[in-house]
C-alpha cells in the first residue's frame, strides 16, 4: 500500500517579512498560496483546521477549501478538523458536498471535537453536553454519508423523518474520517461507524499510539466493519539546515505553546523541552534529510497509510512557511518514499 502525504494548517496568523503581524485576510490568502504550491508539488492532501480564536484565521475551513478548489487541480481538500459537536451535521454535509462539486470530487472531511472549546458558547451549545453532542451528531452524519433519505432522532437537534439532503456528490459518498487525540472510547467509536481514523500526535513518542492502532483494528473486527489505513498528523517545520529550522520555529512556537498552556495550567515551555521533543518526540523539525528520516521512522512504527505535517505554528514568517512547504513537497516526501521503499512496511 502506498503512503499518502499531506499538509495541515489552522491558518495561524503569520508575520510579514518586515516582522509585523499579518491581518486575518492576509493570513487566509497565505494559506491559499501554500495550497496552490502544495498542489503543484504533487502532495496528496491539504487539510484546514477550524478555530475561533484571534491567533488563527480559519473559522470556516470549507469556505477556504472552496477557494482553493478553484485554484488547484489534483490535491484533495480536507478539514482537519471540523468541530462537529458545535455544528449541524446536515449543514456540514451540504457544505462539503458543495466543495466536492467545485473540486470535481476532491473533498473530504475529518470530524472531531476540536482542541479548543470557544465554538460551544459562540454557537449556543452547553459544554455539559460535550460527549452527547459528538456522539449523536456523528451518528447522524454517518447516516447522511449514504446520501439517501434519513430518519433520525436524538436529544441535541430536531428529529428528521425521511429527510433528503442536497447536493449529492458525484461519487455517491463523501470521504469522512474521525480525528482522535488519544481516547480509547473515540477509537472504538470510530471503528464502530466504519470510518478511517486520523491520530493527532502532537507530543511524545509516536510509538505510544501503537496500542490505539491495534485497538482500532480489533474493534473493527468485533463490530464487523472495515478497518481502514490509519493516518497521523503532527507538527513540524523544515528549513535548509537543522539549526535554521529550530531557530526560525522556536520563538513563534514558544509564544503559541505558552498562550495555550496558560489556559490549561501548564508551566512555560523551556528550550530544553523543545529540543527533546524535536530529537525524540512528535515534532518534525529540521533539514529535509532530518525530517524525512524521522517521518519514515514514525510511519514504520505505527504502520500508518497517511502522514500529514502541521507545517506552521504561531506567527512563523510568511516566506519561511512557503519555503517549508516547498521543501516538504520537493525533498522530504521523495526521500521518505525512497526510505520506505528500501525498508518497506510489512502490510
């Protein structure tokens, strides 16, 4: 089985090359430019995350993906993730089916709970319903994927009785994944619905997620569903040398990490902690050779079928981000493929 390679971004607001912070409109157009470059380089997927915070520009991934659809030819257009809990499954399906039409069948959706909770009060949802919102809405969304009239009832939205939803996709089924951050219950739920699983691995050794891959496969067998090739996405950054990559990325990552950490009770990150994560954890930062070697090792360790790189963090400068995309597509991915060819996975 061939490995697919993608890029993920949350539309972080970058610095202009003069050191000033870009506006949200500039940040969105930067993502468009990066997606066009990724398409030209032959990458498989561009995935856009949803956030509702000032440091991110993308709150509506499918709208940006629709713009990308008109400027690209082959790259698949994904969310990463769509926060289904605070959205309406019918509208999510309709929006992504529309992107699918605009892109001639290249849309997919990755559904998840999200890493922040701002969307819940913003759209009138109670965080006390956190679990039931995702459970019920995922159940409804899976029914919608059949593209047939739906009858459904639950506690989180109005019931549907033989309701048909439009537009339909040309293929008859919109590709849909579930993003999983490390909960065994989420792994089992994904297998129950017969959907592929995308592992969000943002810290620590990737090998610690091996039990989740095994659990997914066992659960699919028990439910009688089809276990799909598992994907993973992790943060990283590429420059011409290891030293350059770390020095460009570190100050912007530190600000972002400490901002999030302050909300969650984490102590400030140190440079030593960052360097350890780069050396042995799930941050793929360095020269093309270094990053390729570490990505290949992660793919082997988990036997995944897709690797997506979260290629920018915080206010990393615009030109440096474009260069990272260029190096990933033109040098890193070919090297990883070559490494895996000479030391193939046992599938």
